[in-house]
C-alpha cells in the first residue's frame, strides 16, 4: 500500500540550479497535484493535472514546470532555483476532479541557498 | 473571495475533548475536509463533509458544519497524545479542481 510516493525526501540546491521532483501514485487515480507548504501558511497549489495528458496552473505556478508522464507519474521541475522556492513540496492524487478527496505523499523538503 | 481561517494553536489535557474551529468565505464550497499532519509527514485525510450536511460522526471525530455562518469544527473526543499534530481545514470550491487550505491548527496534548 504505497499510495503516493515522492522522491527525494530532502534536497539542498544552490541558486540557479535545476531540479526535478518526482511523484508516483499506485491508486489508479486520474488527478494529480503539486503543492508547496510554507511556515504559517496553508498549502498552496502550484500545478495540477486533471487527467493524463493535461496540466493546468494553480495559485503559484511561476518558476515551475510540470510533466504528467503517464497516469502514475507527475513531476515538478525547477529550471533555475531561487531562495524563495525553499519550501516543503507535496504531491497529491485523487480519483477524479470533482468529489473525491486528495491523498498526499510525505513531502520533499527543498532548501535553496 | 477565497480564504480559510483557523486558530494557530490549541492545548488540551489528555482525555479531554478538543474542538478545532475553521471559518471559510466562499459559499460555493462543495466539500470541506480535515487533514492531519504529524511532524515530518504528509497530510493524512481524517474526514470530510459534503456541504449539504450539518454533522458527520466517525468514531472519536465529529464534524459540525454551519453553512449560514460558514463555520466548520472538528471535535476529537477523549484526546490522546497520539492526536498531537497540525490539523488543516480545507474547502473544495464548486466546479474547481483545487483545495483552499487554512494555515493549520497545532494541537498539543499534555498529561
């Protein structure tokens, strides 16, 4: 029962470096999401994918790109990391986009120096 | 507008009931959720309620929804030390594929 798996769990980058965060789910869910969590704030949606082959911007997409590689996998890329992108990143998935709850991975803790 | 507000901290004695409150602003919310986050972990779905319901009970958890006042609460009966965590309230807006989260309430359970 893996659920939503994120890799890596921790990463430290230098400003300007690039990085791809990986996410995979084994629940046959259609929709997948990327959030960031910052201290004292709730989760904010970066990008989501309602189904395989589609992606849409969320609340805070600037500085990020995503790829829905297949139904299972949804990756988040930082092309040129900035200190403001230091955060905890969560991937989530749900069966569909309307009325099914989202299930979360354990997060990737990313620090950019 | 879209905004979800929660108090940041709650301290209770072991065995007492905990009540975590949440207010939201968008009347088009369809579902409201409670998630639990333990240190270093992701968010775990605790329970959720559809917007046409007033109450939902699941073992030690009771969710109350006052749609008129846009107020949601989570009551945990017989609070245990294992309940210490951050609890997030979230609303799903009708027709939109996103959740709006509150900042989270940190629940501390002491002996």
